[in-house]
């Protein structure tokens, strides 16, 4: 079925999954047009800006979702312990085990150095940060969800990079620790006509 309004989606989530939600539908504005490729672009395999519309749209929605969550926190007067972001085209191969993330929260990870858990690097063919998924203890989460703000403001010459190199460059100046976890993210990408089993 196609759900075209926020109310349609809220009703579907309630009827099918018994979830009380607040849905907001937004479209990203046009991306800033004053960007050029970074030095060294020609020597990499990643076409950093060839899909800039998709890059901008993806990370704008990620950031906007996070800001909606923060708005909810401000309204309600309490804060989440952790945040998990996943792509909508994931298939979970088994139930996710959140104990590693719960342990990180209990130990106070993220209150000093930022700490993230990502899918296994052997799955995503990309080390550390990526657009697949991330989990963070709440104090760490700005580093991931606000990366696009640094790109948009062209901090540290980030604005001429897209996709792969962007992640590492966006957080290179921050004290960030990573773990990858198949227990938390036993996932594979699902496309219209196939499942990306070659990643397994």
C-alpha cells in the first residue's frame, strides 16, 4: 500500500505494529550550489559529488529526523538513553541484540569521547561511519546526526566531499571511538529484485 499523509502512516504503524507515533513528512530544500571537488578527487574511486542530490537528500533527512527527536525531548522534558538509526531497506537476519549498546549506556560511554556502534565493516565495505546504520549513547549522537551541518558550513573543507570520504573527514577532528557489531546489526540490504547476499 501507498501511504501519502502523515496520518496514514501513523494509523498504519498503530494498526500493524501497535506503535504510537508522531510522523512528519518533509522534503529537503535544494542543496547549496557553491561546491567544488576537493584536491585529490581524481585519485580516488569514489565519485564524491556525482550524486550530490542524493547525498544531500539522504543526510538532510537523517539530520531532520534527529532534530525532530530533539524537539520531542525538549517538549517532554526527558532524554533518550541511546539512538539507533537504520536504513529503510534493511532486512534483519535475526533479532538484534541491544545488550552491547545497553552496556555502553550504563558505563557512561559518550559522556567523554563519542562512541558509536556500526554494522560490520565487512558487510558495508566501508570502515567506521557509513550511511547504513549507527547506534550511539545519547551524549555522542550529535557527532553523527549533525555531520551535514559541518558539510553545509564548509568546516574543515568538508563541503567538497560526498559519500564515503565525507564520514571519516567529518569526524576526524573529534575524539570518536567505534565498534562494529553483527549482534546489534545482523543486517543485509534488500533491493527491489534481490537481496545483497554477496555482502555476507
